[in-house]
C-alpha cells in the first residue's frame, strides 16, 4: 500500500519492495491512492487514483476507500505492507478499524519526523501500530529511538535498497556539464526539509566557484523558484545551476560529490545511490540515516554541526584534496553492498516468514 509510485523515496522503496518480493515468489499486489506512476514495479496494480476527482468530497473519498476494503476482502491477502505517511490519527483509526480490519499488517516508517508517520498524537497512534504484526523502520535511529520512545514494540530495521542495475542507466547530461567539475544535490526541492539555502550558502562560502566548480541542484518542488531568485543575488550565482527533475543517474556518475543538507530524513537514498555509483558524499550528520551509511573519511564526509563554515570546509576538502576524493571513491561501492536489492530482499523475506504464520 502506497500513496503513489512516484516522486519520493518512500514511494520508490514501495515499488522496489514489490520487485523484491516478486523475485522471492510472493504474489504481489500494489494499491495506490493517487494516479502517479514513475517507478518500475512488479505485481498487480489496484489504482484508486483513477477514480479520484479534483472536487472530491469527504463522502466521495470514503466511497472510494471502501472499494479498497472490497478489494482486500476479495483477494484474501495474507499480509498488508503499508508505506503511507500517517499524519491524521482519526484517519488511521478508520484504516485500522474499517479498511484493514481482519488483516495482518506491517507498517513501514520512512522518516525520523514523528509527525509524518505517528500523527500529532503519537502515543495514541502507537496503540494502532502495536496491533500490527510488526513495524519496520528504515534506520536504526527510527527503530531504536523514535518508535520505542512512544511505546511501539516489535520493531525491525530494514533499510531501503538500491538497484545495482542503476549503474547501467544512461540518460542525457546537459552540455553545460560536459567536462565540468560539479557538486550535486538532487531530489524534491522543499527547503523546509532539504535546507538547500544552507547548501547554497555553504557552496558560496567555500569559494570553489572561483575555481570553476559548479553547484548543480536537480529536481523540482515548491521552493525551486524562490531558491533560484535567492541564488541570483550571490557572488556565486553564475556557478549555480538548477535542472528539472529527470533520471539522475548519469548526472550522479559524473559528479565530484553528492551532498545532503536535510533537516530530517529516514534513510536518505541519495547517499546510497551516489555511493553505489562510486561517487563520494558530503552530508550533515542529522539524526537518522547518514551515520549508518557514511564512514567518515572512508566513503565520504560527515559534518557534525549545521554551520556554513564547517560544511564549506568539507566541500573544499572533498573537491580539492584529490587523495581524499580518490580514497572515498574507491571505497564507495563496496561500502553500500549491504543495501543491495539482493541483501534487503532476504531481510524482508525472512521477516515475512517469521511473522506470518
């Protein structure tokens, strides 16, 4: 179960899980609420988004959701794996008591931000979670701290996976980046989450642009236009490039390093994706994810504090210290082998065998 199969890391993970479970011989169905599909998946798709209207009323939404209930009963599923964000307690009670009633369930928590998965009433939401077979968190921080502190039990850590086939994906690289050294940030451009203002300020403070190094921001989102306007007022403006959302892998492979400056994450796939393509990373050491992926000085750099000067220094080190860069690049791919689809599918398959009787 997923909101859709497009845009975000949670949705990509849901799509990839369908492929992993299908490869293990499970019969897989995917139900989505919004008609957005950009990611490859396996199994039968139940697309409730096809029936969604722009002017949908509450009654219309309930009627649409009850079709999901009918579908679940008809197919008699052994297990429901739910990847949705869960921001409203009363909606989750409805799912628990009506839509999912009588079914075994596993909820997946993709973010360390409690409000996204535990509603504004986390201790009450915990009672819903504890009626499930298990809760999977995509990082150790989520399963060892965020979930236990509100009373959620039977938690398991299973990280998001990367696809080794991504290394062979080819897509056009803008001509302006040919033979160009650049630092890359990619993903949804939501400054309240990704803090790209901090990244742009750090890049400017690094003075790397004075050596013809560019900062490339790849993606779309609500704050893209504002960030473009902000960048125009900086001395480094001519060396900051915004690209539209597209398949990132060819652009990632040519980057000097990939960055992460988010305020919160769960298990940031941009880091794993970059490392799987032998590209070093520079990341803030936020509470969930980066420290479980990055070995400081071995495959990338972890910056302990959200301070422009410190992040600027880390960018300088990764770009200008060729020995450090080469060392991190040589270790990158092997460092994330444990997050391959083959490894992660084994963990999911074992969990299902252990929990579904």
